């Protein structure tokens, strides 16, 4: 917990000193005795048991402390929805994405998951789309227009080689252009879905270096099974190790998806992670409310157990 007005905490020792002085004054007055020996008055003024006698004072002290804390404007760190962010979906459209080991086939499963992801993230987020095979191209620049993004996702077709490095660099450039020329790493993510190894274009090592320099995490999804094959029988297993290394080195997370359902679950987890950030939230109302309740309880306790002469 932190406080917005630290100097207000000085009220606590001041209040404690005032209460101590008040208690000392009462003790001095009590030692002077009564000026007349009226037994009835003495009986009515009989002090209740020691433990109950202290309850009103204890409640009053707690009330004052809570109110003093409220004046200091206490703050708690909480996970709240991020207001703005830029996310690039980098989807592999190489020829291996036509393999049907993930029903109905890899690319279609990736498209369906991307559409669900776009619907899940806050509408204030900018989401863009990069398609990569032998090279990489921005299909949809970062935008809040979800219909435009949906059309871009539906337009993807499988064919060609795999250029993972180009996909990362192209995504970084799109993020930087949408954020005034400099990527804001705490509000930018790249979600890269691929099923193959980098075969051409910018090397993965160079692309990772650029992502690290920009402080933009890359989350990767390895799509497909080790038994995946194309129609001609050629094996197309996903390169899990390379994708995991990209995520680890850039501060993201790596996932594996072997069926269409798990692809959707991965995107949902990513949406939840990107959708929040830790922010201080003022809880003054709670402290003041607690103080007022304690003050009322102190009054009720004093009425019930306090010393009364009438």
C-alpha cells in the first residue's frame, strides 16, 4: 500500500498525543474525589468492568486512525484493464499451413482463433495483422476497426516458404508507426503463430535482437503435430524449439497447439494477459467509511458501558 499525501500521516502521532493528554487529564480529575458523599450517585457512577470500560476508547482510537489514513489518500496496486495497447497478429501462411492434422486445417484453425481473439480484447486496442510466408506484409495496419480486421483475417491463403524473422521485423515496424515512431514496450505485443522453421529472409537472431531493443515481447504459438503431413505426404512438423526460444528471449510466452480448440484457448489466455496492467487505485472511501463505522461503534459502546451520572 502507498499513500498519495504522506504528510497527512503526521496526524496519527498528533491524535495519539491528544488522546494521551485527554486520558491523563481525566485521571487527574478522577483522583480529586466527589465533593459530596451521595451514595446513590456513587452507585450510578460505578465503573464497569475494566475490559468493557476500555472498549469505547479503543474504538475511538481505531476510528481516528482510519480517518487519518483516509486523509492520506491510501492507494493499492491492482490489475485493471489496460486502456490502450497495440497488438500485431503475425500469422504464418506458408504452404505447410494447409496440413489437416489440425481440423479442418491449420490455417483455418488459426484464422478462427484470431477472430475470437479480436472479439475478446478491449475495443480501445489497436490490432493489426501481418501475413508471412516467403516474406512478410502488413495486411491490416493497427486499427480499432474490428470489421476491417475480420476481413483481413478471412483473406489469408496458404502457400510459399516461411520467413519468421521478417514477420517479427514487419510487426515491429507497424507498431512503431502506430505509436509515434517509438514502440511503447509496456503497451505493445506481437502474437506470432507458425508451424515451421525459418527458411528465408531476416534471421531469427536478428529479429529477436530488434524486438529486445524495442522491448516488445513476442508471444509464440507452435501450431500442428509432429505427425503433420501435406497432401503429397511430405512431413511438416512445427519447429517448437525455435518458437519457444523467440518467446523466452523477448520476454513473451510460448504455447503449443495441436488442435483447433487449444488454438482458441491459447489466444484467450493471451488476451487476458495483455488486457490488464498494474495501477495504483485510491481506496480513500474505504478508509473513511471504516473510520465512520468505528466512530459510530465507539459512540454506541460509550452509551452502553461508559460512565454516566444521570
